[in-house]
């Protein structure tokens, strides 16, 4: 789940959105292309944890972000341990966790409006070939904001099942789909009322 912006006055909060987005892109390239070993991945994980401290987000926020990644970590690490090796599992899973924590840090310390402004500026030159920068930025915005909404729906369905003493399992997809479609209708109506879409 992509977390929402948390206002603050830290160095990371004050840094320009474009710079942070650029650094995230560089970090993604380095993590993907550089041949890492277990030590370098451990250092990268510690560095990202330190950045949460620089952003004055606290250990509770970092813990919540790590908890959100638990299933990705479990599935990826288990599969790689079984089919490749424990070292490969540590390196590959560590890469994914570092990138996801950095992406979460970006959204926690940067207002969505600032990120969208950067995206509009980046996409502006593509207007010559028919790309609508506003539409693309709006699509990305809606996608990013829908992720926590759908995660909230999943939590509501789980809580409803627990309250009834029922373990829904795969059947939870149906009520989640109903809630998501209803929300999509509401968003579509709101956009239509504003003359968008």
C-alpha cells in the first residue's frame, strides 16, 4: 500500500519533489544494475531506515511500512530460498524492500500535488506527439490514491468476517470487488460533475 503524505519540516520534507523523484530513479537503477552482495544489501537497508529517521517519521511509521511488505517478503524470500539459494533470497528480497521503502518515503514526505506537478513538467514535451500530460498525471494520481483505498476495503472485509466468526479466504474477493466498483462509480460521478472525463 502506498502511504499518504505526512506533513513535517524535516530536510526530506523540504527537499524539492523533483530532486526526490530523481534520486529514487537513481537508487532504482543502482539497486537493479549493481552486482550486490549480502553486505551491500544490509548497508542499503540500514541506510533506508536511517532516512526514515532523517524524515522524523519515527520507528512506528517504519515498522508499519515493513509490516505492509510482509507478504511480499515472505513469498519472494521463500520462493528464492527454495529454488535458488538463501543468499539470492536475501539479496533479491532486500532490493525489493529497499525500493518499496524508498517509494513509501517519497510519498510520506511529498504532497501528491507536488509529485503531480513534476510529472506534468516531465510529460509536457510529449505533447508534440499527442500525449495529454494532464490526463496522464490525473490517471497516475487516481491510481496512487486508489491503492490505500482498496487496502482499506480489504481490511473492512476482513474485520466483517472476523466479527461474524467466518474466515472468508478467497471468497473475500467478491465483497472487495463490489466495494471497489461502487467507489469507482462514485469517483466517476464526481469527475463528471466537475466536467472531467
